[in-house]
C-alpha cells in the first residue's frame, strides 16, 4: 500500500488528525508537568540555601534572660531598699506564700513609719522598679513618730499547670465540658 495514498484518504485523514492532536496535547501536558517539577526543585533549592545561610549565621541572643528578669520575684531586701529610698523607716518585713486556685502568690507585709508623701513616693518606686507587683496600703494610723503604715506587696503569680488551665470550664468545650461553667478565676 502506498503511504501517500493512505494519508490523502478521507477515511484515514480524520484518524491521523485526531492522533496528531492527541500527541500534541500529551506533549504539552508533559511539558507543563516538567515545568512544575522544575519550579518545585528551584523552590526547594532556595529553601536549602536559606537554611544554610541561617545555620552559618551567628546565633541571636535569646530573649529568655529578659523574660527571667521581667518576671523575677521580688526579695524582702529589695522592698526594704525601695522603702528606704522613698524616705520611710521600715520596722518589720514578713513574707507569706498563699496558694489559691489560680496559682501561688508571694505576699510581703512591710510595716514602719513615715509621712504621707513618703508612703506615696514609695508606692511609685516599687511599682516603677517591679512592674508585676501590686502594692496595697493595709493600715495607716498616727503614731508619736509620724504616720505608722502597714503595706502589702503581692508579687506576680505563678500560674497553675497547663493541664489545669486547658481543661478548665471557662474554656470552650475543653475536656468535653460545655462552656459557661463555674468561674475558676
């Protein structure tokens, strides 16, 4: 059979056209798949290059020391120094640890004498130096030496365990509990 006659035949012409179209489309599809794989390869190479740059870069200082200094517990000596810096006389300092449902609180009781302005200034000094303390004036009365005060300094709480918080009823559907239970705070 003559190939030229076969190609010019109307009966086989449509078949050849469909086969040519099929091969053209499959070649285009394969080309697109190859481009997609090349782009993926390039992005992975770039990611590897970034990882290498990061691994060779000098280590950045951690923010942990800053956080430890931010949440460092107050000491009785610091509170006495702050009160004396404000001009107060300190007679007694006692420390108490109180454990509640929400965590552990360190409470310092400070008593002594001074003027009203000195007491207010000491409040500002303590709150300025220790950001996470609460200073409460518990008692203020007149004495022969001036104003006798008793203040309470409550330090930042150490929160409970994560599991206790995670499954507390005030969280939505924590530990299969419906929201809106008792207030644990």
